[in-house]
C-alpha cells in the first residue's frame, strides 16, 4: 500500500505545481539509484511511513542519503501495523 499512498501524494503535489520525484518516476528495469541524483537537488524528503517502509532496504538507503545531503525528512504516517501500533515501533524490522 505504501507505493499507492506515494502515488496519491505525488499526484497532489504535481497538481499543486510542486516539483517532486519518487521511485514511481523510475521506469521499470532502470536503476532506482537515479533517485540519489535527484536528492542532491531536493529541499526536503517526504517519507511515506508504512510497515513495508521499515522492511525495505532501498528505503533505508534513501533515508541515509537524504540525511547525508542535509535534507529535512518529513514522515507522513499512512498505515499502522495490524495491531494498531505505529510502523517501526515493534522492533524486528530491517532498520
């Protein structure tokens, strides 16, 4: 569901005239690490927080790279764990 939420946010930002870039902009089969090049030009990163977010190695790498470039990371909570707890709060995730 995280990618669906991402698509909604991207669509609304674009409708409002706000330039953005997400993994959804990388065509299938292409190297998703092009995202890192875009981070160097960004002002802020919006993180779509879902349980899958904390299971994703690429999401972790993107966060590290964003912070390395001094970006402010704004978490957007979109989906709770099955027990109603915030994603990432139970431990046992990759990061």
